């Protein structure tokens, strides 16, 4: 499975199956940084390049629900595991960053369609790391 497909599957899975149990996941306290975001982009590009743009079958699609599940998927994928090591990122760090980015990205994506007061209340209920991640994603979107 391509890394960007995995990110897309995670986004879809989070939209469909978001539960309070996921809020307790360690990704809720994972702080994204611009440097890590750059590494994630480079890792994704390199994995795509090494796999030659080959599409995986949708039948083989996985929908990890936790950081541990996703980290195991990265560990199973020899190409992803090697690229992560090359960039100095552990499977667990990449999995935590993926979930943290997905969560912040979803908030930013839906923020415009939410009532401003409710959006502010929702953001106030996030951990400090999640709030910082939302601010980082907003700033990245503003640069586009």
C-alpha cells in the first residue's frame, strides 16, 4: 500500500470510527514540528519512488485504529522501514505523527464549516500538543 493511500485510509477511518478511546492514544500528546513535517514529506516521496508508483490492491488495504497498529504496519513494510531508518524516524514516531497530523488536518479542514463558537470550544478541549498541531497545519495551509 502506498504511504499516501495509508494516510487517506487513516483519514477516512478517523472520520467514520472516531471514538473517545482514540483520544487517549499517545498521538493526542504528540507535538508536530516543521522539521518532522519536512521529513514526513521526504519519506512519503522516497517510498513512492522506491515502490515505483506501483498501486497496491484495495483488498490489501489496512485501516489501523491505533498508533501501535500503524507502527506495526510500517515495521512490516520493508521499504517503509528502511526509508524511515534512513531519515532517523522510528515507526512509532511516524505512526504518532501520522495520527497527530490527521487529527489536526481534520480540524482545520472542517473548521470553516463549523460555528465559530463551537469550533473554539472544540479546540479548547484539545491537548496543548493538539492545539499547537492545529496552529502548525493552519500555518502550512496559509503558505500555500
